[in-house]
C-alpha cells in the first residue's frame, strides 16, 4: 500500500503481526554473487589514476535508497514494519557516514507477492522477478520474509540472510531474519557499491603476508587474509567461539598465522553464532576508496546519486516516478505538478518549494519531501503564499508565515458557505496533535490562527475538511 495523499506522506502503517510458523530465526549468510568484471576494471582504473590525489575520498555522495517490504498476497507474513525500515536506513547511513557517503531515504512501499515474500530461492529463482518493483534511479533494498537457498552455516535450513546478485548492482535483498542483525543492510549495499567479501577467493586465495592482496581475495589491499573462505577446509568452524580465529588452516604459502579483519562489514565473523562478537562493523580505507571508485565510474550507481544542487521546473506528471534529490539544495521553480499515481521524492539538505509546486496524488501515488541530514542541519521552506493543496481549484488555503515560530495564520477562501469545517494538525508521524472545529463559515475570505507554540520544531500537516471542502498545507515550525 502506498500513501495516497500528500497529507498522508508520513503515515506509519501499522502492520498486523501474524503467528510465525516453521521458519528458523537464525541469521543467514549472503547468497552467491557474480562479479561484473568490466565494471571492476573501470573502477580499478579510476582508483589507480586517482590514487595520488585526495579528491577520491573528499567527494561527497548522497545516494537515493528505496525500500520494499514484501508480504504474501493476502497481506500475511509481512517482512518488516515501517519503523524497522527507518532503523535499517539509519544503520546504513551510519555505516558510511565517515567517508562522505550519505544516503537519502526515498521511501518505501509494500509489495504483495507470495513468491517473492516466502518462496524465492537464490539457487533456482530468477532475480529479474524483482525488476517490476524496482524504483528507477535508486538503490532498491527488498525485504522478503524468507530467502530460500543453500546456506552451509545451518545445513540449508535457515535460508539466506541477504544477497546482491551482482557486484556492483542497484538492488539487493535482506531477509526479515537479518533486520537489525550485524548491519546486514550496510553489508548488502556494500556489495551493491562494489565490495566483495573479505574471504572471497574467486580470484585466488590471499596470502597472509599480503603480497598478492591486490589480485587475490577481495582485491583490496588493506583487508587482511580471511580464512573464512577456505571452502573445504572448514576453517571457520575450527574457531573456538566464532569470534576469534583459532584454526590451523594455511594460506597458499603454508602460513597459518591468520589475523582476519573480524569486525569488517564484509566478513562473516559475526555469523554462525548467537553472540554478537563485534557490535560495530566498519570498512577499511581501501574499501571506501573502492566504493568511491565505483560511485565515480558505474553508470547504474551514478543514476542513483544526487547532484550538489538541483532545480526542478516544468514538471507535470500523473504517473511514473520523479526521484529528485540534491546534496545541498533542491528547489522548485514554476510548475512542478505531481498528481495521479506518480511516486515522487523531493529531497535535499534544504528543500524549497516555490509557488507553482502542487502535489495532489491519488491512491497509489505519493509525494515525499525528505530532508537529508548529510551536511549540517536540514531545512525546509515553503514560499509564502504558496497555493496549498486544495482538492478543487476554487477553495484555497494559504498558511503563513511559513515557516513560523509560533502562530500560523490560515487564510481560507471558500466558494460556498460551510456549516462546519474540521481543522486537524498532524505531526510527522501523522498523529493528530490538535483538532478544532470552525462553524458557520461564510463564502469568501476567512481567517483562522492556530497556536503551535507548545509543539516542538518540525514539519506538520494541516487539513481542513468540510462538506465540499478538503484542503491541506504543510507547515514548518522553527523555534
Ligand atoms: Zn555478503
């Protein structure tokens, strides 16, 4: 279900919980991925050409991410709640924040598809089944209730924790079982942005002495040799507690003094036991450089990135997508009309909606105004006298000043007398925080003041509903 009106954009859907049956709660591991060697070559060339200047790491990125909650056809076995999606987004943001890689939450939807929710098998099912649901120009993270597939860690019974089918990629899956577990969402998005497992050996086993670290293992030089991937030698299970390597496997030179990157985001050392050995997983500098190189060279990923600033103008859509975001300021100019079933995001550190902006989507459509906090305080402004979101052309509601520090004036113009109009103020969680009734309003101009001084700073929605009238406005309280 998508939110269907502007004033519902912050609705947190309340999901019914269902009795769980038959599915293991164990955290699973990643499914097998394919490495796009052409994309890897481009990224490594970029990296080599820019290794000696610091710009490769000082570039800022703000990447749009869209989340999908899978449900069965009848709504059962919902994989996540909206609150969990918010937490997942925050986990993702935190994992990459120290290297100027930021994300903007482009929204979420619910998908009702039993096959994808509980019956998708990474060994036998076709990943292109997800394509229909992918939102363009975003990294898409899907949350199925269960991802089936071979998982050696639990003899195949616990399923797969997450998968990015290709590296790089703009979509991945995270199983319900791995929500809030070991930063799985950041791990999978790490795959999307070009990172291999530290124990990857598709290019050969890595020497402990690091001599072949750029061409073997995960192809990143500052991640130490990780014996987890020595398939067939069962090295991982010889660790005494899953948190510290105590095995006796050897590297290609016969050395056995492994000191793997236990707390790396792209390891599996967190997995396979119920103890959280390393609560905070991180990337090495080399991995960040690799990600940055992909973000500079891979056209699919580049399509998900925000420019420094952007102005949207001359937009009039009633279907499809408008995914617009800026690292700094997103502004509208002139006509930006989003109606019908269009799904849209207007995001940035500052969002300025000028007169001419009109968002009035029908059921199935949504408009999300998202302030990212990637660089300093996020801001939102509606130009004064912005015509608000009336459902008809004749009745108008103008909220001013906007932003306000305490009282908002509502200038209401009606084409008919109205016996009663209900005015409700909603907070960002769509909880009604104030409700008043206006009675015996005459056609023409009316004025109402609403005191918001007891509320904390933030974005609020005002709705005014009467027999023939439905008008809405977004207002910003800045104390
Ligand atoms: Zn993985």
